[in-house]
C-alpha cells in the first residue's frame, strides 16, 4: 500500500502534532511545503496524498501563509482547537527563534559583498524547491484529464499571461467545484 492509498490514522495527539510541525518548521528555510508533504503523507501517513492536496488547495485559497493554514487545518482535524494551536506553535516556534538570531547577525554583516552574494545564491535553491513541490503535488492529478486541464489553464494564465491570482480563483474555483460535483454524482 503506498502513501496515496494508506488509511490515515484515526487520531493524532496534540504532542505528535506539535513535534511533527516543529520538525517541519526546522526542516526548511524559505519553503517548507516539500518537507511538510513528505512528513505528513509519506512518513507519518496522517493524510493520504489526495487529502493533503485537498488541504493544500484550501490553504492556498485562504488568506495567510499556506503552511500555517495547513498546520491549523490538520491540527483542527485531529485535535480540535488544541490541535490547531499545537500544530501552529510547533511550526512557528523554532523558525521564529532562528529568524530573530539571523536578523541580528545579518544586521551586523549586511554591508559585506559576500553576505549579500550568499543571500542572492539562496534564491536558486528556493526556486528549485518550489518547482519540485509543484511536480509532486501534480502527480495525483495525472489520472484526471479535467484536473490536468484546469491546472494547465491556471499555470498559463498566472505564470505566463500574468493574470492576477484572485481573478483566476474567481474563474476556476466554481468551474472546478462544478466539474468535481458532476463527476461524483
């Protein structure tokens, strides 16, 4: 049984949520979604691949950082408000400490060219992480032609034609919901 078909656990404790999201928060700088997906879907199997995609889709539609929304939704799913708070706190605790420490160090050394060059170089890695995550997230959609079409339309409109995200959400969300409802009926 692979991660996309494994049954998720009936419950996940608040401490497991805190520690799991603490590890996610420590795993990545500038983009933790690849680490979150791996831990939630493949390692701990809290959600199936399709369930994770549903949570991520909702998280992208809501205001705020996607990973924060994911932590709150998953925490709430398993342990209610306490689980949402535990997942949220676990996710943000150590990155907050690290960011405050790095900001202090950067303030002292930002005038050096090597420091500015290192910061610029990190952007290539961040771009690769985003591309790799997008490909992994698209994998479960490949068996559904209509979802591939919607995904392609969104990509072309947003990435190439520069259509504002909110316009695309307003146009494609009702279409996607309608097609999904029609397909399940």
